[in-house]
């Protein structure tokens, strides 16, 4: 039933000097669908691949707004990601309540790292099975990493649009031949004079079309029949998600916040 | 420190419920400051902020301390001035020391600017008033960060605002009218100091708690400097200072003159009997006697 | 040592007047920018108007420290709301939140007198008026603060809102056009400034309509 007897809690070392719980959590991140982040002097783009869990369900939200100047993309256990997002949101709100100024991103990251580290030292806890931000994490992210490593030196002076384009290409790399469509990816932007927001699905599709990212592909593999259904679901959510920065949507709020 | 005493125990066991009302009803609070500092005045000027305060510490109306520093730097970008209870101010400085220490410990290149410190102080002052245990001060916070000048105030109950020039206590009555007349955005350092000295001189003449030993502090993008204590030139020869009430309607100019009760008695070979004569000013009788 | 200060009070009244007028497709919210304490003017440029959401703007007078705490509280709650619902709060929702927030401190109240103005979900102007502990009512126009005793009867006389007792209920919005409402606001403030020492310096007017939010200022007497 158990893989071994040394993985029941996070403070027990195996005879070979491993901490299985920690490895499990890292594995959870690896198996999550990819999340990608890149930045220029003025902008940051976060992008991720959305995978629906089953044919009948929509995908989970993988990019969260934390504050006007902070957003986060996750890979791994979405539930853990949401817990951490909620923690970060409350830290951001508390900071602006006390100091009337935005919480520095770097400090939030260190606070979060400290919080995550504590979980590896308490026997009754487990590590969060989720990775946040980073430059490319999740399944088949190595392909994206390779692409980004080849190109990152140009990012500093990239325009906002070029940055989004690179994010989309890097995302495509992780798809392994599957066609890049707005329904299976989410893109978000934050930059100078531009509060963090998730781009709505139409905008993403337009970008994919204008960059002609799909035509570079080999003929796409035949799509599963269920794809359109899942895509529509995802689309509705993306639309609502994007409203955070823009005009409020009077429609029903999505369930997966 | 400010005193808070209660005649009965705060935590009345039988009245645990409704403790706020109960403690209001059967306990009395006395809250007052012991050693206080008077006005602080501060202005924005071309390159940053200038702030002035005297160094007196009053115990009621007694001038108890004469070298109290009431302007202190906070971190690299801010300057704090305080009037009111001196010990509370020193406690606030300890809070801020800790705040700045923890801020530096991140060691990430970020630092709290004057706006953040002001906002923090507002929370501290307001939270203490919410506990009915105020820090008995008016605080002025000035600073410069990233080319941005900042000047604000917080009162002991948490009232806070920003302005181009601010003053606490008597300064509100006596200094701010002068500042409203004469302040402008492009004051040079020299003109700024002159303007503050003008304010401090008026305060010295008219505020009984003010003393002639003061410090002026400057903060710019380059950093903070607090001057050595110095005093202002004063002139007390105005007639109003010489004898303030003379001629005032209804006032009594008390004159004591030793006069002979009856000049005729000179002939009697007795030593002259001298009696004090106390008269109101401008009475014809007085005039006659004095001229004689 | 004899006691120097009068008994300490956790409250102060920093004065100021607020007005809001709702029209069919707009809402005007206005307040002066003077902040006083006793006979002192602390500053001549303190905004009493706070944008709580895209379509909800609050003007508050009373004790500045409490007003400030109230505004921050509402801003934080609204952020949480946006995170949870992916949208801005509507004006009527914000009105209820404001009431709850005030009542939460029923036994140590925020000494804050508010008018909340905005547009409802149909784009119609709405005004909500409050007391310090959270009683509130949706009206067509309202005034709060130190000059309200001078302003309110003037508005009553000029706007003649239908009685809330009428059945069926009549619309509370005023028949004025947007520019007429702005002019009326300017007039009532110029008048209140003549007699109320706590009102003056500058008038800040915020107009909400389908086109968004728009702000303008008018100088008032400074004495």
C-alpha cells in the first residue's frame, strides 16, 4: 500500500538520506501543467497551460491576482496554490493598510519561502505541493526552459507585445505538438502603468493569430472530440477572470476562485 | 509617562460581561502628561524639509529640562518632530528603531520612506486611542525619497494630514498664519531658516513654555542634519514688554511711594512718619502727589 | 502639579460638509476640503471624498481619524470582494457593507457622517445617507456634516422630492439635469460657507455617469 515506510511524515529521513514527502511535493509540481514567466524592463508576463481533469470538467484556474502589482502562476496541487494565493493576498492587503504603499514583491516571495520551509520541519505538516512563479515549471517545462534560455538575453528590452509572444511560444513548446489555442492557455500581464490582469480569451486568440504561432506548427494531431466543450467552459472563466482589471462583469462569478 | 489609574480593579470578575461599560462606570481614569515639549514647526522648501523646535521640557508650568532633543531622524529618509509628553515620544522612537531595524534586516534594497513611516505612526496613534490609552503627542513627520518631498502630521487621537507647512500646539495659532503669508514652494535653505526663526521668535515671545534654545533640522535627498542647539536674538525693549498693562482700561498701575503724611509736621521734631500710598493710575490725586 | 488639560476625549470634530444628488443617469457627490479642529484650520486641502468602487463614491465628515479608518476598512473589504467575485462591488452592495461596518462599532462608534453616491445596476443615480452607527436610507439627495443644517432645507426647497410615504413608491431621483445639479451643489456650498465656519476653502465635486468618473473643483471663501 505504501511505497515505503519512510514517507509517512516530513521529518523522517530514509536510510539513503532522502525526505520522501519533500520529493513527492516536488513531483507534484513536475506533473502539473506548465506555468511560465518572463520579464522585460517594464513588463512581466505570466502564462500557463490549462488542462481539464476530465472530459466533463473545466480546467482549474492557474493564475491569480495578488495585488495590482503582483500576480502568481502555479503548477502542481491547485488547492495548495489557492491557499498560498490567499495568504499572499492578505499579506498584500495588510501591508497597504499599515503603510499605504504596495508590498515589495521580493519581500512577499521571501515571506512565502519561509512559510513553505516551516512545513518541512513539522512532522504534522506536509510541504506544499505547488510551485509558484519561477521561470518555467510544471510538466514538459524543460522545452519551455530551453526556449527561454535561448532567448532570455533579449527580454530586457522587449516590448510588451514581444514578451507576450515569447510567453506564448514557450507555452507552445510544452504542448508537444498539440495545437496552441486560447482555450488551453492563460496569459496575464503586469507592467509600468498597467495593473496585473489576466487577458481575456479573445485577446489571447487574437494574439495567437497575429503572431501566426499556429502556422509554424506541423499539421496538428487530431483533436479529442470533447475538446470544444471544455474549451467553452474555459472560455467563460477566462472572460470573467480578465474582468478584474477591466469593467466588472455582471454575470455569475465562476466557482473556482 | 502618561498616567492611567483606576480606582477599582479593571477586571472586575463579577462584571466580566459588558466589561467596557462596567469599567467606564466604576473606574475613573486620569490621563495627563507629565513632562511636555511645546510647538514644533516644519516647512517644505526647495530641496526638502526644514523643521524647528525648542529644547524645553516643562513639568506643568515649571521649566524642568532644558536640553531635550525633540527632533530625531528616522531611517534614511525621514525626520520626526514631537510636542507633548516627552517619555511617550521616546517610546515612539523605540518603536521606530525596531521598525527600521527589521526593515534593514531584509537587506533587499527596499526601505520605508516618509509616507510609509507617517502611515505607520498614524496606525500606532489611532490604535492607542482606541484602547483609551493614548500616546500624548502631536507628531510631525517630514522627509524626502525618490525626489518626493513629504510633510505630514499626526495627533494623539490619530487625526492626520499632509500640508506644505505644519505646526503643533501654539504653533498652530502663532506660526501658521505667518507661514500662510510668507511660505512659497521655492524657498531657498537660507530663506526657509529665516522664516522658521521668525516663527520661533514669535513663539518665544508669546508662548510661556517656549525657551530660547532651539534646533533646526534639514532633510534632503542627501540626508539628515540636525543643528547644534542655538538661541535667537531677541529684543525685549518694546514698551508692551516693559510694562504690559500700563494704560489698559480697567487695569491698576500699582504705585508705591513713600510720602510724608503731613508736611506741616516737619516743625514737630519727630522723625518723619512714612506711609505707603497705593493709587490707581492717572488719578488726579496721584498726578499731583507724584509731581510734587 | 495642577492638571493642565481638559478631560481627554477620544473624539474630535474636524467639520466639513458633504452633499450628494442622484439623477436619472448620473450622481453628483461633493464636499469641501477644509479640515478644522476647534477654531484652528488644520489644512485647507483635505479631500473628504473617497472612491470605494467604480460606481460607489463616499463623502464623509466628522472625526477624521475615524473616517480614515473607515475608508481603509472598506477599501480592504472591497479588495477581498474583488478577489472572491472577480468584479467591482455595486453601489447598493457597498451601501449595505458601509452600514454593517458602522454598526459593527455600535458601542464605540466611528464618529463619521457619510453620504454614499453612485450608480445602481441599471445605471440610475443613487444616494445613501447614514448616521454614525449605520442606519441608512436610499434617497434622491442628501447632505451631512457641519453645514448640513444650512444645506438640507435648501435642497428640500429646491428639489421637492416625492414623499417616501406615497404608494406606489415613487422614484427618489431628482428631475434636474447633470449640469443643473452641479450648479445647485456649487450654490449650496457657497451659501453654507457664508455662515458655517467649518465649511470653506475649496469645493470638490465628483460626477458619476455612464461615461465614467469626473472631478472638478471650485474655490470657496477662505475666512
